[in-house]
C-alpha cells in the first residue's frame, strides 16, 4: 500500500552505522553455541538503513448495554430449631450402669442411618442465629460508555510472527513529524495490508474492552442477562516509521542477516546466527545428563 510519507511520524535514528558495527561485535559473540572465532571471522558485507512503517489505530467508541439488576441484602434472624435427646440402648457406662445419652438436631437424626439401637427420650427447641438474603428490588437497567482505544498494527511482507513481535518492542514515544532530512539515505519499506485490515484487527479488542467497561457500570448487588446492545466506532490511523539497520554478514562462506534497532541499543533480531556444531552436540549431551540427574533425584526424594 502506498503511504504519504509527509503525513507520517518518524522515530529517528539515534545511532550511527559505526555504533551498529560495534553492537554487531558485541552481539555476535553471545550464545552458548556461538563459535569462539565468530567475532573476528564474521565479515559484514552490507549495512542498510530502513524504515518499517506500522499503523497506530486510534478509536473512539460509544457502547450501549442492558442487564437485569438485583438489589439485595443479608439480614440476621432467629430460628427455633428442633433437637432430640436420644438414648443408646446397647451401651451403659459407669459402675452404676447408667444409659449413654446424646443430643442431635432432629433433621440430622431422622435423616441418618443410625436410628437402630437408639430411642428418642425427649424433644426440645433451641434458638439459633441464621442469615438470609432479602431481595429489595429487581429491574431492567441500561446505559452507555464513551471511551478510547489505541493499538499498534504491525504487518510485514512475509508476515513473520517473530519479526513482528520484535518490531513491537521498539518504543515509539520519541516519534516526530517526518522531514526529508530524517528520511535521508534510508529506504522506506512497503506498508503491508490496508487500513480496513488494521481496523478489523483491533475491533475484537475494542469490543472486549467495552464489555468490561460496561459491566462495571451495571448497578445493583448482582446482575444477569447482561449484553452489549450496540457499539459505534470512529477510527483514526497514524503511520509511524521505525528505524532499523539491516546488517548482512558472512561466516565460513555462509550468508546471514540480522536487524538492529536504530533507536534502542542492544535490540537485535535474527532468524539464524553461526553455531559451532561441536558445541551444540556437547551441550545436548550435558543437557541430557542434567535432566537424567534431576529425574534420579526426584525419584530418590519420592
């Protein structure tokens, strides 16, 4: 999709190519499987300045809701509960051979399976404090919420999820209006997909946010039959250009590519980097040994 660069916002490059070359040397040696000679045997063959355009979708919306609200409260009351005094016909205690007695709630006694061998010798009531819920009012309620929502929508040509995730980590707080000097000597990458695609991408998130906001507005002690009756949207889309250095390099006659943020130090993305096959093999053996020892310790502990 063609973009109007003059209306775009830009996160400026604040690192030079020399800075990126130094960042590359710091980064290439990282990793458990990285060859020891990776730093001095890797040869940078090209450094390109690029701007990756992303969309910021800003939405204003009005959501209407309805629900059945219930107002209720708890109150304490006193209830007379029937008890029974029972005698165990199979057991006498003490030297005098007196009967053993017990008291139980009548409902519990008559619903149990232990009535055989016992006799009810008395019944009486005891007052007990209890609580009950009293419904004060039930009515259909409704209302609306006016709110805002903003979200990045990032699309790239190959739609790689990991690369998109990395681009999303680059802060856009320092974005400023585009000028020719800011864009000088940099390639602006294509803006993938359409504005409608971006609007459709954020709409489900707006609906989720609106639903939570509306539910907070429902009055009453509790509610049911809640629903969102209608949502009206208005959208605005900003284009923001992210500064990226694309670094191409070779190691042992194999070509690699990595991407460095032009505004955030040590922010790097790469699909692949050189690995020492021997280190990979040794690490796999060590990892297996560690897992086996963990398993043995766990079994011993159990």
